[in-house]
């Protein structure tokens, strides 16, 4: 599929650099149909061209990328934010499952982001993603958006019992026996599901400590869903300290 693409970026140099990268890594996948550098221009451009894919900076002339998202009427597109590193915004993107690239944009990371878009079915900027982004920016998030090919699942943080990774996939084990599998590795969630509530107990496991039934000195943790999760040797000391202090 050829994605009709617009780039919203107020710095000419960065706009041109991203254009060149897109031509290098995805010449048969991306067709750039427009540019904008002001928030009001971006709103008009998106609603007029109705693109499939939008790359958007956060800080624009006369507004922000968030302002643009709230004003547009066309929302049937994939969105990738481009931004300089800002911890609070990056965590908000992760909670809302909105993709992002750090500036200066790396060619391999750009290619990976485009591959994720190709793996998704349909074109959308889900309303629930935008709502959760707003919530995450305003306060400590208590919900997480998990994207699958079928839907965007909004999950309460306190419903997550444990996460188990296998390669580039992560399975979220939730209360009431529910499971959601996402095509992202566990490291994508480790820095937003933080201690003391969550703990990376093993290379393959991140657990919610509120759902621990018991744990042994041998390094085996019994979870409320019946799973037995091993504590890795390198994490054992930190885990027992967390349990003691908690």
C-alpha cells in the first residue's frame, strides 16, 4: 500500500531530512503530499488532503501537535509524533500507544515504525488513543492502551497481573482470566509500569506485586492467577528488598 503522507514540522532542516529518509527507506510505501509548519496550517492541510499517514512535531509555530489533533475532523490516519526527548511526553505516548520517533530521526527506527503501521489493519487515529493521551499528559495515568490488529484495548493498570514476553511479543495477563497479546517487546512497557507496583522479576516476566500470593527463598513467585514465575538470579536481591520494604 502507498501511504499518502504529510509532514508537520516547523524546522525546515528537519522537515527536509525526514523527507529524504522516507525516500530512502520506503520509496514504494510513502508518497509525501504536503507539508505544514504552523498548527492552523496543519489542521487545514490534514482535513483537505485526508492523508493516510501523518508525521507531526509536538512544538509548532502558533500551537502544538496536540492542538492540531483536537481541531481536525479527519482522523482516519496513522500518526507518528517526531520530537526531541521529553520524558513526560514520551511516557504519555507509551500509555496511549501513539507511535513516536526521537529527533534526529534514525533510519532504522523509521523503518521499524513503518513496519508497525503495515502490520495494523485499516487506517485510524483511534479516539480512545487521543483521550488517553490527554489523560496521561494531565495526571499520573491509571490506564494503558494496548494495540492489537483487531482493536485498541484500554486496560486499567490495576487489572494487570503480569506481563510475559516472547521475542517481539508481550502477553498481558489480566484479572478475570483475560489475555491481550501485543506486537511489542516487554522493554516498551518496563519504563511506564514502574516499581514498587510493578517489578521486572525475570528477563521474560514483569509482575504486579499486588497480585503476589507467595514467594520462596528459592526464587519462585506464586501469582494470584495461578502462575509460578521464577525470579532471576540478578534480580533476586532487589526483589526481596522490595518485598521487605513494602
